[in-house]
């Protein structure tokens, strides 16, 4: 039997099972990191945690309860959405730091920006409409 036959049988066996998703990927990489830390620091608890996490990843992958696994992944994505957005915005502010001055609105604490080198500018916050004068 060649690789094609194995692939066909594996595909048939996985029919109706959940498979992998973003939550599984994150748990897998955490398990790998725990395993490596266990090797580095010679601490057996990391290996146990890593193994337990890999069992959970495999259990979720082969689960037939697609609805429940899907809702778990959706809750995970909702939980990480804001930290990801904050990290993405912080990275954009860092990349544009030479051309743009970023500051927080005194009223609502939203991030505002003005181009650097344009003198004193009047800035109106789009959220709370508070007016601020900022030297760029």
C-alpha cells in the first residue's frame, strides 16, 4: 500500500472528528515550550505538564463533539482578541515613532496621534470630542 492509500484511510478515519484549530496550536506550542524548559532546568513537573497538555491537544483533535470544540476555540479567540489588538497597535506605534507622535486623550484615554514636526496642533478626540493642543 502506497502513501495514497494511507492518506485515503486517514481521511476516512478523521471524517466527523474535529481536527486542529488555533487553540490546539497554541496549546501545542506551550507544551513544546514547557518540555524545553523541563530539559533546560531539569524540572520534571514541566515534562508532566507538557505531556498532559499534549494529551488534551490530541483529545481535542480526535473529538467527535465538533460543536463543543468549536465553541471552546471561539471563546479562546474572543479572549485573545483584545491583547492581540493592543500588541498590534503598540507595534505600529513603535514602527511609526519617528514620523508620528502618539499620546493619550485626557478625557477617554484613547490613543491619538499627530505628525511630528508640524508645530503646535489642535487635536480633537474622535471618541469624547475633547480638544487638546499638542506640540508635535
